[in-house]
C-alpha cells in the first residue's frame, strides 16, 4: 500500500486522519475544480515520496460538506497537514511540487 492515496469521508475522517499515528496530508478537492486536477498528480507524487512517513488522503468537499465546513475550507484546492489530530500546516491553491513540499515542511 506504499504511496497509496486514501479517500476520506465525513464518516471515517476521525479514525483515518485525527486518530492517525503518523502525520496526514489531506487534499480538499472537487471534481469540477481545475486547479484541483492540477494538484492531484502532485499529491500522488508526494504520497509515493513520503510513503511510510506520512499518510496522504483526499476529501471531496461536495460529498463531505461537514468536514469541509468544520475546517473552514472556503476555496479549493486546500491541503491541510494534520499532526496528532490538529492542523499543523495549511496550503491554499495550486503550486508546483517543490513549493508544496516546502510549504508543508516535508523536504
């Protein structure tokens, strides 16, 4: 399962993200969002690069409004890094892989 992206929902967010033993990157996205489609492959690369160090998940904001609202997701793509159940970093908008890795503190 190394480098796989986990689909998270309102129902499993607590267990998969907040209760995770390792940091979790969550990509908040929607199918209609052009910049989200640009960020998707970058997030997949980060999942492969960081396999074993962080968990990487995607949450569709249209299908999981409760979680998106709880974290104040106003524009997408928004990527949150959760560590020990709390938001450690937040990145809004599309950016190149090296910038995103740096913003998330993964380099």
